C-alpha cells in the first residue's frame, strides 16, 4: 500500500511538472543529482525549503529544453516534494499523504 501511494504521489508531481513545462511530444529526462550539482539559486531554495528537515533526494527534470529540479524533503516526519525552476522559483509543493502501516 505504501509503495502504491508513493508511486501515485510521484505520478501527480511529475504530471504537474509536465504541464508546467508545457507538455509536448519530446521525451522527458530525469536524473538524480547531488546538492552540489544544482545551480546556486536552486541550491539556496532547497536549503531554505529543507530548513529544519532532511533532504532525501534531488532529481534534475528536463523536457522540451526546459529544466527544473524536484526535491524530496522530510519535514516533521512527513515527505514533501518541491519542484524548483532553474532561477530558484518554487513551481510546486506537494505534501505526501500521511503513511499508515495498517494494510486493512
């Protein structure tokens, strides 16, 4: 159930990113990157967004010649996904549903 929710959350965020980056027929590329591999403005935004939390993962997302960065951040035990433009502007924030261990 947890994996299903995570896949759904990823699909929603990536779907919104696709719309934001003007969806087209070009292939979308995703690449995991480190904090030192992002532009300074993106790094500053990620550091601000993750203040008091933990940065879990960063993905470089490219489509139709436009690039954005997706950051997974854990804040107070809850995961948040933030999509950031190359200039450091937050495009989208999506809080993940609270996870429960019951499989009923």
